[in-house]
């Protein structure tokens, strides 16, 4: 029997993403919700070096999983993810970039799909 995530914050984020996908007909949000519903043993983990390689200055990088601290950011970006390691948060904020949880980003700017770069 499939139970889904047990973390209440993750469940809340998934509900917000699904509601947003039906309201705005945004398939990206639905795909991110499905990604977050996956078991934690196969969830995505992305290092800062990958984010730096696939973004430009001022981009918004969406990671459907956890951001890890390997590497560094060579330019300022906004990183939106479901979670961050402590060291990754320190490196992101230390480089002048921003780290935002997915549920907080949804509440701030739900219609800015064209600015997102999904990395994973």
C-alpha cells in the first residue's frame, strides 16, 4: 500500500503544488508534486556545482529534492528546493544568492513559471 511522505511539510507542499497545477493548468507543478511523492531512498539530490553549471546570473533554479553542498556557486541565483543541507544553505547565502523552500516560493510567486529552470 502506497502511503506517500510522512513529513507534514512535504505533504503540505505536495497539496499546494497539485492545487496550483489544476488552477493554472501548469504541468510543471504537477510533475514536481509527483517527484516529491517518490520514496526518500530514490529522491533527488543536487550539488551546488550542478546548479552553478546549468544556471546564469539572476536565474531561479528549482530542485525537486535536496540541495547538497558539493561545489560552489559562481554567480547569484535563487535556489528553490524542498530541502537544503546545512552546509549548502551557508554556501548559498554566503555567495549572495537566495535559498527558498518550494512552499514559500509558491506563496510568493505562483505564476512565474517562465523564470524557473528545473535542475535534477
